[in-house]
């Protein structure tokens, strides 16, 4: 292979690598955006889970209170 062919092959390789680099950068940008969106979704879900846990704990407390009252009434009026 003469020098001209080697240079031509190197230029072709450089062009190919530039295309790969551009595709990689585009994909990396898309993945970063997807990760950002997923993190936002997770934050919203975490907030919602927190609100639901507060409601569950409040309902649990009310239920325990009602059970306690019911059991006292059963002891007083069997």
C-alpha cells in the first residue's frame, strides 16, 4: 500500500470516527434528558408516597382510637 492510499484510509477512518462521535454525543444528550425526566418523576412519586403515608398513619391512629373506645365500651357493657 502506498503512502497516498494510507492517507486516504486514515481520512476515511477519521470521517467514520467523527460520525461515531456525533452519534455518541447525540445519544448521550438524549440519555441525559431521559435521566433528568426520570429523576423529576421519582421526586414527584416520592412526594406522593409521603402524602399517602401521612394519610395512612392518620387513619391508623383513628382506627386504633376507635378500637380502643369500642373495647372500653365492651368491657363496661358486656
